[in-house]
């Protein structure tokens, strides 16, 4: 399996997950030019994608979707709530019905030799999900845009080989920063985003010997920076997992490619 972030952050997200035979994108919140560039760096063309799976309808996850769906005959997977919002915003106009697949949290589906398990997360969107993606005995997860984590979320992130985990903001930077009060409450609330500290706490719960790579992602531009996210998460982990590779997925370029 391979996992790589093409873009990650509050300004746009796209994650590649694949095997030798199957290639998918999780979210498409950046321009098609950048998607094509990222795929190109991975040795792929957009038409080689077997699926586009979407976590929720926020623009930083779907901005590139309308153009992409007009240009490429790639199946789209999203929950009913997300699809409804995409339709309401005119983002599925002209897309062939056969390409649109409605999925449900806790209901597994297959794309080529990948098996995907969407699971519910708490976020201020219609029906948001994160994904556990498996191939044979290997598993990765893409888990961003979560106000908090529950035991159920933890259970879906156990025994992973690699994970892309939200590490959105530093609580003190956010509190002291320029955002309006309501927006601060939203981000800090249960339907907002996971702080660096909470990313570290969640990571501590799911760490195991088989974890090969952690990507911290969806960093806020205003209320975080890569070294701070990294240090805070390391600090939460304490002395454990000193050798575990933790990388911060960049906002605007391909991350290292994790292959196992
Ligand atoms: Zn969101
Ligand atoms: Zn987001």
C-alpha cells in the first residue's frame, strides 16, 4: 500500500491511497492543476484513479470536484448527506448518475483491491466521515475535521500501518489570535477541529508496534505551524515511540510517500 498527502491544511486537502492495482483520492479540495501535478509526482494520471471518495462538503475538501468530475469518468463516493449538499451547491451538475455512489458510515465498500470503511466523525457538516482503508492485512486511515475523538473513533484507528491525522491548531494561538469569538468557539467546539494536543492524545491511544508512519495534517494557517504541531504531538507521546516517523503534511506540496 501507499499513502501520500498531495495537499493538506485548512486551505485545501487531497490524499492519495493506493496499491499496485488500485488508486484513490480522499477529498479534492484543491485545483485540478494541482491534483494532476501531485498525481504526476506519484507516477499517475488522473484517468488512472479508480475512485474519488469525499469526507464532507466543506470547500477545502471538494473545491476541485466539479471540474474533475466533468473531465474524468471516475466514480465518486460520499454519504447521502454530503451528496445532498454537493447537489444543492450545483457541484454535481452534468455528472453521470452511474458515477455517483452513496455510502454509509459503518458500511464497508470495495474499490478494486481496497476495502473502505467510512466511520462517523463529529464536525459541523451534513454527514461527515473519516475512512479506514484496507488491503489484505494492511490498513491506513485518513481522519481529519473532527471536533473531538470518541472511543468509537479510537476503535476504527487501531492496528493501522499509517495514518493521516488532523492536528489543526494550537489552542493558545487560536485563543490569542485574530479570529472572531464565534469562529474560535466553533473551531474549539465538539463539531470543530482537533487541536495539536488532542491529536497527540489520540495518537497515543492508537500507537502500536506496527505503525510505520504518521502524517499530521489539516494544519490551520493562522493558528498553527508545522514545528509546533510536531513538538506538541511528540510531547504528548512522552518517551514512547521515539523512533516513529512523524511528518507534517505540507499545505502545498506532496508529502513523503509512505509505502509498505
Ligand atoms: Zn470541514
Ligand atoms: Zn477541512
